[in-house]
């Protein structure tokens, strides 16, 4: 049955009519409205973030930020030849601050910089007003309040920070130290205080070598700083946010040629003598005769590199290499070396020495009036005769200018007028004029050590050259280095060259022994029981560094032992002694003896050979 009333047919439809769907437009309008509302919400929020609340979000970003701070490299140690630390580093901290975290908005109080400065000033030993200015600087996010403070100082600041933070949380105070931080920056310390201070130098407040070997070797000692980057929130590090570290590379450990015990003995001896003689200064050099290594390099007065701020700036150097002075009679050995090497005389050559010797525009004299002496060349050196030395030097050429040229060449070979080879900061090369520039006086005074100048290391090197068979080895202070990888690298071999023949050096050694052993010699104070000692005294007029005029004396003594197997050279010089005597034998002879005896024992060098009878020092003119 079909028709309008047929079962299953929709009501109101005609049989055979197409099916009609409801209109989609209302639904689209509804979706569009919803999307518009969402976009409107986003737009309103964007306007709020970028315009209305921009300052608030900017402040939050400033408080919660990624920061990068430096990581200071561990500075290498400096040790003596036996590994004893002479300069090392200990844990310390740079105290830093972020001035933004001291603003009123961050602390809740307008005078946070002043409050923080008042708390920090006595701990950091700084002026409170200066600290407040640093903490109230709107132009930076990083200031250093104090360098290299001890762990105790940082703990004291941390305790204050924690107490103030608790008060702020309870609403009873303000966390005015929340913006104070600490960065590891190890502090340089010198365990032996003044010992070898002139050699070691010091490290300045910026962690850089400020003098001595600390400055000379700074590139190797300093290492390479690193960085660490991490998240910070409210002045606190966020441990869960991760970090990125570029690790620091530690500096190399430097091993010196110094022997701490010998350095101590030398420093004690020269300090006592400078004080006892009321002198301006004094120095002692102890050198390995064969290798040129400096075993001790002491000067007085000294300073404590741990207390640089309390030290007279005039003391912050090493006068043993920085002071230039006329060496006096200790340099007569160089003149004798030239004479022997050139073959113009031998140790037993006869030299008639009058009381006065007219030359140029003056009459030269020895240090005392005397009748005519009849000396051998060995006797001229033993009695330290200026006149005898002039007469010997004149044999070096047919004319005085020729003799001057020859002597100058030997002095140059011995190292006069040139850097010693140490490369030490502030080292003087001394003064040795060209022979064409020697005036009428100099051509006669230079042979006995006046009219030229040296430093103490140069003077010691002359005696080491003789003791080493006539071969000069450049002095050295650095024995080797151990890098961050733990690998030890020995220092390069020092340069060396022959100055005089082995035979000449042997003759000179016997002449220097005669200075010590002969009753007429000036060096008897250097005698050491059981050992053969070669040495020479020196007493020269001293040029006052302030006036440039002669004023006072330089007293000196140089030598080596055992004379029959030279191993240790010791040189002593004292500037302007005014208490007691001023002759080299009186002032420096005892220092030489004390330091030499100590060094021989410390190095376990046994006595060698038989006693030396000495060379003839005079002759009978009637024979």
C-alpha cells in the first residue's frame, strides 16, 4: 500500500520529493564567533604583556636570567730544586655583587646599598662609602668588591646573608645581601715569607705577576681562565636548570735551581752583615760552578711578598741583578786571565811595584803607602796591588790603546757589559764602555775594577768561569716545568763558550788559592778546614746612586771550592758599610766563609786532595 498514509514515509513529505538538509550558516557563525573571542583574548593578553605589564615582566627577566662568570685558572707552584714549595696557591674568593639586586624594588628598602656596605666594610676591610657607590651603580650588573678573600671571610658573609634572608621571610627585615656572591679565585702565598722574595717576586691584586719570576714566568704560571654559564633566579643559582662550563687550564709548576736551605743560609748571613755594618744593602750569590745554576740569590734588606701592601716600594725588586756597581779588586782576576792567556806573563813573573805610579794625569797608588814591593804576578793578586795590576795590563799591547782593546775583549767574553743570561725583570747589564771611549783615567783604573760596573750575578759568573776550566756557562734560575698534563720538561741547556784555556784557568785557580793561603794574602779569612779554597777580596769606591759621585765603599769577596775540584761559587757584596771596617776581607770575607761552609755540607761535598802550599808571592831583587 502506498500513498500519503503509507507506513514509513516521513510526515509532511510528498512521495518522490528530494531530502532537504538543515542550513550550515548558523553553525559557521558560531565557530567564527568562538575563534574571534579566542583571538581577542590573545590580543588582549599580548597588549597586556607588551604594553601594560612590560616593565613588570622585564624586571622578572632581569632577576631570573642566564649569567656567565669567569673561572680563574689555578696558578702554578714555584718550588726549589728539591720540590719544596716557595710560592703556592690556596683557596680564596673574589667577592662580587649585582647592583640591580640592591634596588628598592628588589630589596624593599631604598637604602639597601648603604646597609649592605655598612655590613661588608669591616669584613672586607674597605671604606663603606666606596662600597655603597659600587652597589648603587645602575650601569652594570657586575662589580668586584674584594679580590682573593679567605674562605673564612666568605663564610662570614654567607652567615649574614642567611640571617637577613630569614628576617625578610618573617617580615622583620630586608635581604640586603642577596646580591652578594663569591667566585673562586685562589690566593698566592709564600710559605717561607721573606725567603727568596727578591727572586720570586709577587702577584698583584689582579692575580698577575708583579715582579721577579712571578712576572717573568707569568705566561706559564697563570694558565688559561675558563667560564661557567648557569641560570640565576632572584640572586640565587638554579641547580636544576643545568650549566655550561668551559674549564680553566691550570698553570705549569716551575722548578727553580735554588736550594731552599742554601738560600736560607745566604739570606741569614747577608741580612746579619748588612745590619751589623749599617750598610745600605748587600747580596750573596751561590752558584754551581760547573752548570751555572743559581743555588742561592739573597739580598738585604728584603720584604715579605705575603704583605705587599705594607712594603716600601723601593724594596720590591732584586738588587742582586738590578744594582750596578764598580766591582773593584775582585775583577782583577779578569785582567790576570788576559795576561796569562796572551802569554805576556806567568804566575811567577817578577813585577816591581813602586809606592806611586805616574800615569796620565795622576799618580796611582795601592790602598796603603809602602816601600817598593818585589812581587811575582801571583803576589800582585795575593796582595791586591793596583799598581802591579796596571803594570801587568800594560803588557797586553805595544801601545796603551792596543792593550785597552785586548783587555776589553776579555772583559766582554767574561760577561761584563752584557745581560747575564737570566732574563730577569729589571736586570742591569752593567757598564763597560768601548775602549775608544776610555778616558785617560779609565784605561788604568778598569784593570783593577774601577770605571766599569757589574751586577752581583755577573761578578759571580767570572769566578765560575775560572773554576769551570775557562768555560763560561750562562747563569740559570729555572730547572724545569711540570705542565697541567703532569709531564715534566727540563729547561733548555744554557749557552756556554770558552773564555780562556784550561791551562790558564788552572794557573788562575792556583793564584786565587795563594790569595787565601799566603800570610801576605788578603783572603785568609776564607780558609775552611779540610777544603782548598780559591778566592779574592774587593774594596772599591762606591758611586752614590742619588748624587752620581763617589761616596763610601763597596766591599766584596768572591771565590770557589774545593779549589782542586771546583763545585760551588760564592760571591758577596755589601754597599756602603759604615760600622766597623769597610775592606772586603772584613765585611764580606766572613759571609763568604759562612755561606761556603754551609753549602759544601748541604751538598755533601767532601774535602779533596792535599793542602796547597801556595805559589811564590815575592822575589829577591838582589838574586
